[in-house]
C-alpha cells in the first residue's frame, strides 16, 4: 500500500520530545527519517544505562540513526551533502544554534536546496522578548498559563503531568510541514515552518479565557479542580467511586434527566434549584453531593457502563498502570509491543493519525547510536560519525 | 502573497473545540472554510447571550457561516451539492451520526466526490471497546491518564485546566489532513482521516510511562506535583517567589554550576550529596529547600532574568490574566484584538504555525448564525437554512 509521505527524505536534528514526536509520525506515514545525532547522542539517551530509555524508544521508532559531528568540517560537509537531496529538515535547537554551526536556513541551506522545507521547533519562538530564554515543557507550562489553570483554587498552581507543551508543539510542527508540503506542490519552493511550544499552548486556554472574559468577576477562579473552568455546568466533576474515581458530565438537559433516572431520584426534577443548567451551576456543591452519595458505593467501571449505556458522558479515572495496559488503546494500535535490541520487549505508541489509504505496516525499533552510519553515509564515515 | 491552502474549500460540520480548532488553522492558512451549523447553531453559542461566547469567537475566525437542516431532504440536497466541489470535510459527531443522516463517507460522500478528504474527530475513535462512549475533554483526560499523572501524590487526581485533549485532537487532525492532501497530489484520490482525542493524548504520557517502565518501583508515584515525573532531576520544580512562583530546571551539570554561582553557594559544589544529577535527585527535598530559601525573597521576573541571563531554564508562573495580556504572545501575533459585530473588541488567537511563505494577512470575525447563507447557498435558502 502507498503511504502518504512515501519518497520523502527527512533530516532530523531534533532531540528529546517535541521534534522527535513530529518526525516519528512522518516515519510512520512513510517518510525516510534520518535521525542525525552528535557522537554523544540525543541527550535523552543519558536517562538509561541501555542508552535507550523508554521515552527515547517511544519517539524514535522507524527512524534511521546516524552520527555526525556538526562542529567538524568533515561532519558539516557530510551533512550539507544530505541536505542537497532532503525534502524536510527538522531541528529544535535554541534560536541561533544553527547559525553558529554555519547552517543557517536563509544564508546556507536554502541556497543549497531551494525545495527544502526547514522546520524549527523552539520553546518560545524565533522572535519576541522571551526568544532567548532557555525553556522546556515545565517552564512553558508555567509561563503559558497551564499551571495557573490546573489544580485547586486554594492550592498553589501545578503542572499538567503529561508533556502537553512538547507534544502540542510537535504536532503543530507536523501540521505546518503538511501545509508547506502541499504549497510546495503548487510552487516548487520550500519554506521555513516555525512553531513554538508557548504559542501552541495558548489556544488550549479557551475555557479559562472564556471564564475571564465572559464569566462572573465575583465568582472567578483561575483553577477549579475538576469542576468546569467557568463553574457554569453541573454535574461536571470527578466523583469518588468504591474503587477509585469517575468523571461525569451533564452537557445537556437530556443528560441530566437520564442521570436522575439512573439515580432513581425523580424528585430532583421538581426542585427549583436544579431546574436547568444555570440553576444547577448556582448549586454546584449540592449537585455534586447528590451524585457523590450515589457513586461512592459502586465500582468505577460499573458506573461508567450504567451511564454511557444511557448516553451520559462518563469515564473512569484510570491509573498510569491501567492506561499502559488499556484494551482500547491496544486494539487501536496506540500501544504496540516490539523487540528492541538493547531492551528486549518494549511498548511503543502507534500513530494517532489513522489514514484509510496509508497504513503503518511495520515497526522498526529506535536506532542504536550510529546504527545506520555506513548505510547512509558510506564507508568514509567511522562509528563516531567523523570522516576517516 | 500566496497562502498554503489557497483554493481549497472546506466543509466544516464540527462543533465546540476539537474540529473548529483544526478548521480555524486551515482558514488562517488560506482555505475557504464554510462552517455548516444546524438552524439552532453550534452548541457552544448557547454559552453566551450574544450567541458569540468568547471561546466560540476564538475558534471560528475567518470562516464563512451557513445554516442547514441536515435532517430535512432539502437541507441534505443542498449539502450534497456543496460536497461535490469541496476538497475537505471535517466533522466531530459521535460515531454513527453521519451514517444516520444518510451522509456516510464510504456509502455516499466518496461516490459523490472521490477526491474528497473526509476528516473525522471523535473522543475515542471509530473502533474499539470505548467507541460508543459519549466523551468530552474531561472524560478523555480521566480515562487517558492525564488526571492520574497531574497533581500531588497525597491528593486525588486532577485534570489539566486547559482543554489539552480537544486541542491535541484538533491539531493531529490538521496534521492528518496535511498528509492526505499531499498524498492526493500523488494519487488524485481522497481518503478518510480519523483522529481520536484519546489516541492523541497517549504519547504525552512519555515521562510518566518512562517512570513506570524504567524507574524505581519502590519510589514510584503516578503524580509528582511540579517535580520531575520520575523524580530523577533536581532542581526541577516550581518555587515560591516574593510575588508568586517560578519554575526552575537544571537539566545539565552546567545549569547546576551556574545556579550555584548565582546563589553564591560555592560550598554546594563540594558536597557529596549534590555532586551529580543522580545524587541530587536522591536529595530532592534538600535541594528544593536551598533553592526556595533563595527564591522566596525575590520577585518572580527578577529571578527569571537572573537565571535565564546566565542560561539556566526558568520562567515565571503567570496567572491567566497575565497570559491574556502577555507582551510576547502579542508580539508573536498569538493574541490579536479585532472587532466582532455582536461583541465589540475581542481577543482572538493567531496561528501557532508560522510559515515564511504563507502569512495570515487579515482577520474576519467569527460568523453570526447563517451570516453567509445567501452568499454561499444563493437565494433559494432562507435564514433558517431550509430551501424555500
């Protein structure tokens, strides 16, 4: 079967999560992705004695791996030769590094290959007052409003546990590359695609921003625990179950009537304070109390089956261990077990992008450091990636 | 200037956040996006008496707006006529709705227009055991592991405040559409692009999954507050400042030496328990205590300027109000003020995808309900979108 990006060559200078996630999805969808590491390797490799920590293995499947010392003349020469026939280059250095390496897009790379799509991922972007701040997922979550909107009003701000800044950045970068590829088909020319984690996070704040601009200034909280950001919906919360927690939302009046029916509490429909979403939102604590009293004696999956069976949005709060073995994610090929030469059995993610005409049909484990040096660079390059 | 998606027509049946964010970015990058609402309108409109709540205005800029009753024969006929010349269709109904409307991709739409790219966004996907669960951002965060990895070990799980499931879903959908557009250039044929929020969240769990698979089973926490997910780095936390909080990370030994220098504590370099990242991680609380004692008497921006000036990753925790007026986001055109006919001045997001050859050169406010009925559908359609 044809794959969407078949025939395209991607040079991947990126490290850690943001860039590598972008190129992972390109590799899954048919591009030949060549991960170019320094002789020391992606800094992520240091996190495990095998030089293949779990997160590295997750994000580098189906890539070729070569090593080049871009600070050496020979390494740079070999790299520029690869640039000449590449379609896409991805890097997530801090701003200015490529220029210092003598590999600036406008001054050097574009002249070598005008069709090249140059994709750069940063923490804060190539312009603006924060440009030169060194940044990572944690600092971007802090400055970008994720922390202020996460947690409880009477507690300090707290990060989102997952690497949402990194992954939103990487996904926007892939989307931008898709746009540039399509435009290249029309014009024949490449261009620069720029995405920052900080920019990519901003639109996720829609609900907290709506609470700020459209909400009640006397009842405004930056963070609301598991309640609705604007405190404008109830039931909308995470409730205790006998064996954990469940999330339940009544997004419509129909959901509320269905829930009341399941709770066998027709009397609630008669009460003035629960008669519509506005009045229920004004009595959130009472509503939550009623729901909690029912949920606390029942197991989480049982609650979820009861509610979703009737059409009420509900789900169990799964632990990370439960997610890691989730039958649904396994069936959706989002959790795939493969063999890795340095690790044995490892679980890697599939692609969340399901294309009806571009299947991911095989998984090759993340490369060892310099594994494909000879195949890609030829005999003139030794294991450290320096020309002999 | 040419725009990346100029000339493409997008039919947008999607509501709320996930689909509309995807089509927003397509509109910014040159596509003609026709938002097709039921005569009642996007359910988001109900959140504000103006029928243009802030979050609706954020995600529907630069789109045309028409109303059609897809349950009526005339509405369906008008819609199918639009399908014949469209390039892309985006919907985020629950699985099965399009089929019940008589608008199934395989059975109907593909036959009308084999070049059509059909993009479907769901909570849990079109396959798998959770397929038919009604779901929204909150329930997907619950079942997808975001909640379990967010918050403190001794506190219950808590959601990420921002709509990370919705926006990761929408961004993956855009990336998938980009891949399909490129493939269509090669093959001439459209295809189905499918993304679920649940799938899209899974790769964000890289650090909690690495802590599970590579970490110390005796020192394993599903959530670690603002500390490193695997408790394998220090300093790595959010620290109290005189006027708020700051995030600080020492990702390398160089960062640690620079920080010690700023703290004027050369004695720390001599201590066995702080000699490298492994030993510091084994003494996280002592390290955090030392950093906190220094930060607590200084204002957050002053700390950040001191640290980032030397190259140490640091950022202030900004409140939502501060983010809403962030000078960097304004300069990056991520916060843009425009006039909306029903609202007056509103702040909308720009595109996080910066393309050097495809500028966003103008912003048209989100459409009123049925605003472009006549322009798009002609005189035969009245204001309710039903053929006269």
